[in-house]
C-alpha cells in the first residue's frame, strides 16, 4: 500500500508524503524496518526519530517532531491521538480470523433457539432452550450457552467461554476464551451446621461494546442484576462478584477483583491486581493504582494507591518517610540515650 493511500484511508489532513513510500507492515518504533509504519507518541521519544528505520511515522501535532521526520526524509501523518491513528493503521494490515456464517454439524442447538441472520456457530457448541441470538453473531467452538440467554448483534463469543442462564449480552461485545458470564455468585448464610447455600436467582446484563478478557468471571446475584456498562473493557483473570454495578467506559486490568455489590462510576481505571471490598462506591473518573486495596468509598476523580488505599499524593509522601525509618530510628535511640530513657524493644 502506498503511503498516500494509507493517508486517504485514515482521512488525515496533516501529513508529509516525502517520497510516498510503499508500506507493507506496521511495527514498533524500535523494531521498524524499511517499508514499515510506526508511531511516536510524544516529545520524550523524539530521539527515536533519528535512529528508526521506519519509512513512515504517525506523529502527534508537534512541529518539532514533524520537522525532525521531514529532515530525515521520513513520511508522516500527524494526529491529536497518534496511538489511535496507529491502531487504525494496524487494522488496515491485519484482521483477526472470523469464520464464515454457517452452523457446524456437531453443534447442539435446541429447536426453540432464535437465530439472527449470518450467524457463525463452531464445532461442539451447545445452545440451550429459549436463547435469542442477533445478526452476524460469531460463536467459536465449545461455547456453552445456558437457557434464556440473549446475545446482541455482531457479538463474538470465543472458544470455551460459558454463558449461564438468562444472561443478557449486548451488541458488538467480545467475550474472550474461557470467560464465564452469569455463574452463581458466592452466596452462603452462616448457620450452626456450617454454611447454607443461598440460590443466586438474579441476572447478568452486559451492555453494548463491552469486552471481557480470557478466564474472567462475572457472577449473577441472589436478586436483581449484576451490570457492566456500555464500552467497559475487562482484562484477563478479572473477577466481578454478584450484584456489582459497573459504569460506562471503565478499564479493569488483569487480576482485578471486586467483592459483592460494588458500585463503579463511569470512566474508572483499575490497574492490575486492584481489590475492592464489598459495597464500596467508586466515583466517576477515579483511578486505583496497581495492587491498591480499596476498603472505603473513593470520590470522583480521586487517585488512590496502597493497601489500604489512600490518596496517591499521601502515599508518595508516606513512602518517602518510610524509606527514612532506619535513619529516624537511630536518631530516636540517640535522643532516648541522652534523656536516660530505657529503650524497650
């Protein structure tokens, strides 16, 4: 593909074609070769322009970076969000495998199932009674769909995922391999004999454009609904317990764990291994740093860190003090000695 063709496909308005090179691949800036397209996200990576072998770059709207690329004879386009433009470029060179619309002869489908148009169903899929599947849904091998499930248009269920009874999955969702949607929440009542199982009779509702990563689990509650808001993206190995309410366009990185009835606002970010205690409320736009243990409500826009989670700014100050504890302890011992105070360990 000529670089000028790529510029046209991306709809870019700020660019320099240079020699209009042929682009045959996309690559990370460090590994780029001639005829490849790469990107620079900001000024702190400016030095890489001088060393890259890429024939073309996606740049931010930064005249300094653009001048550097031009002086090296590198074609470029500029975009307010260069990573997004680069992601769009990748999609021009690579499309994930998608089977053609057909039903594999080994699939087991209850006669009451309602199938939309152009649905692809792979080998050994099991679809139970009362399921409704929208248009152009893709279901990969070994998927099991329990009774009464609803799946929206163009949603993709990857191999070996399981969708439990009455779960509702919206349009344009992606459920990755091994994920389990709508399994029983962890509900037990303490009794003298041990633990009495509370039946989990609720639902899981996943709104449009949600992605659920491999081996993640979203549990149904005893009553009412566990809900995942529109556009939220969930990484691998994430657990969302019964009754949680997750807002729109949230991000949850790997191994995040939410206990029951957590409420999360819109556009919340949870880094890897964040854990949240039951019934906690997280405000819109809040951020929980990696491994944060959230025991109390978090205000909208707040950034929290640590176990238990506290303000990130306070955590940084506390860490600085922690690093000085040996020195401070020695000073305390000297003061105690001068005052004749007996030291007790």
